[in-house]
C-alpha cells in the first residue's frame, strides 16, 4: 500500500500541468477497477456453474483499454518533459 501511495503521488506531481495525461491516468485506474470486478464476477460464475460466455471478452477488452490509457498518459508525460 505504501508503494501504491508513492506511485500515485509521483504521477499526481507529473500530471499536475498536463490535464490530458491526468485524465488518461484517472480513466486507466477506473478501467483497472472494472477489470478486477469482471475477474471476480467471472470467478463467481465459475463457482456457481453459470454460463457467462461474454464476460471474458469484456474483461480482456477492459484490460486492453487500461493498458492503452496508461501508455498514453506516460507518453504525454514524457512529451511534456521533452524526454
């Protein structure tokens, strides 16, 4: 938890002046929460022996969106810092 707080503080500092990167970073964490909830629902469906055939498709799509948003935020931060 301490490491998560440190990383979050660093990203807040880096995205303070770059609004687009901040929005991408916030949306990325929202999609990560959605991925975790989708994984939990899929696990519960397996335990209950339900057929949720489309849920893994959405979960994998949310993972891809999370990675792309996080990557875009990092690119915008690097672009702003002229790296």
